[in-house]
């Protein structure tokens, strides 16, 4: 494995990340951690759908405080029965999530089909989803005053997309209704909790530059603006530039955005594979579009890693420490490209956090996983909530791994997210610690015993 110093050379080069690729700007339709098995489906009676105004301007969806009111002012006052929202702490800043809102059509099956194979499913349910909506629900349930900026279509699926946003106390007055279909994720979940996801962006493709500009006021006043890769790239870029508080950029999926915008992220949140894809694009070994197309071939071309694209052992040996060091090298290289702070999520192995305080490993609790879908979004929402409340990035990450681990113990994405009254799984103090910089040979604690399954 090459040193992180070699990989980080030439940082802060301007220009498009993955320039020349077609990904991201047109439809923002990457596969995120959305959807999951189990849980009651949400009906289509909620009355959110309707016609677009005669002027052709999108209208606001129902379910939040009146448009133009104080952002999030009434969001937590009247949660519906059965919800588990948090209660904002005094002095907590607002979290504004700009992102996707989907309906997840979840099909459960004994095992995932092979290419060309037809299987009989064991069930089907419609659930609210989308990375943006998932993260907003997670943030609100962890006590943050939360505003959702996004869009649903004027079809029958729209009413199934937003119930838990409203019930969790999210201000949905900034959710617009546009002509066309609501975003849809077609999810297959096997008995082993693994899943495959195909996302059709629908109304989410309308959240570009102009749509974001309509909500410039709330973005400028937010303590934390949360962005993902399931809306058009120009919407991501404009939202990041409008923000005056922290920008939490969860570039999932990895889409082609301006390198300047990546460097506005504080923090940039990625999983192991996404970290390698983005680094490949930043270092010029592949555009984002090419990296997404080539997958493992693209990420293995980045000089500082071994041949393990997910950061794990390649030969079945006890090389968990090497995997952690490889992931730490990715984080270090991203920092050397000018990103102020990075959080790399590692599923059952927790997360690596890097900012001006250093490089740290945050271990995940041991839990029995039921469904791993949406765990990354639970992590991001919890991270945003704690940052908005004034926590340091490392403090926020310690809670976020516990929230992510909690979420995999229940069925459903949004239904599985904990409120402030729910007891989070704990982590043994012996599993946490600083990570030695790649090449230092230091003996930081590995967290290898963290046994929570799923992608946190």
C-alpha cells in the first residue's frame, strides 16, 4: 500500500470532479440506502397530491407550517400518535435537508435473484423513503429542528412519500408538488438483510439550481445544510454555496459535482466504496461517470489502496487492521485534497473521523441486524442533529454510529430510526481510539470486535 502522502499530492485542483462524465447533473438517480422490508405500508389517502398551479409554478405540499413562516418553528409541536420525534434542545440550530423524497416499493424474497433469474417474492409493501427524507426524519427524531427541501409528483404515490416526515416533526412547507411522478425506489430485500435498489428520480430531478434558489432564505439561516447525491448536481452545488453554516455533504451516490463544492463539505460523509470512487475522480484516474461504470476496476486504480475496494481483507486472513489503515489512508488523501473534515462510514466496523483534531476511529456497537437498509441515512441524520446542537464532529460521530446500529435492529428505514427516548446500543470504551496515520506504525485500537451487521 502506498503512503497517503503520495496519494494526496496535487490537492485543491479546481474544476469539475469527474468532468466529462454524465453522472449526477441530469437526474440524480443513484442507488442510496433507501427502502427496507417489513413494517406497515402507508396508504395513499393523505391528500398531498393535486394539480400544479395554473402559472406552472410548483406548489407546496401539505403537512408543514405555512410557507413563509419561521423555518421549523412549529415542527415539533404536534407529532402524530405513534411517532417517536425528539424535542429540540434550547439553542439548537436548524438542520435543513435538501434532497430526495421517494416511495419505496419493497419486495421481500428468500434470496436476491441472479441475473436473468425469476423468483417468487414473499411480500410487497410501499414505504416512504429517499435519502433526503430518511436523513430528515433521523435528524428530527434525534431532536433537531428540521426543514425538508424537496419535491414530490402529482401522482398517487405522493401521499405515501411524506407521512413520517410530518409525524416526526419535520417542516415540510418547503416540499413542492411538481407535474410528473414521485421518486420511486424499487427495492428487493433478501432474508439475509441484503438488498438491491433501483431508483427512478421522478420529481427529485426538479431540485436543481432554480428550485434551490427559491429556498435561499432557509438555507442561509441553517446551522447545518445536509445534501446527498440523489438530486441534480447543480442543485447540490447551489445549496452548498448558499449555506452560511456547516455543509454536510453525503455524496451518495457519487455524482459529478464541482471540486470546489466538495471542499465546502464540513464534513464530507462517504462509505468506503464511495470514498474510493470520489478519490479516483479527484486524482484524475477516472471521471465520476467512468468510476461508477467501472466499479472495482476504477477504485483499485487509485494508487494508495490494496486490491480491496471495500476496505476489507481480500484473502480471508486476519487483516482487519490493514483494512482500517487502508480506509484511514483514503480519509487522509481526501483531507489532502482540501476537504476540511471527512467521515468514512465502515458498516459494522464503525467510522473514521478526520478533522483539525486528528484522525479517529469510532467503533460500532454489537447488535443483531434485521435490515441494513437506511442505516447510513440514520447515521447522517443523527450526525447533523448533534452538529446543529453544537457538538464536535467526533462527539457527533460517537452518537451517530449508535443511531446507525439501532436502525439495523428493526425493519423499515424511517420507521426504524430512534427518538430521544429510545435506548441506543452502547459501545465498549476499549473499542474506541485514535487511528495512527498511515505509515506511522502506531497501535491505535482497531474496533475489530464491533459486530453490528449492516452498513452504518
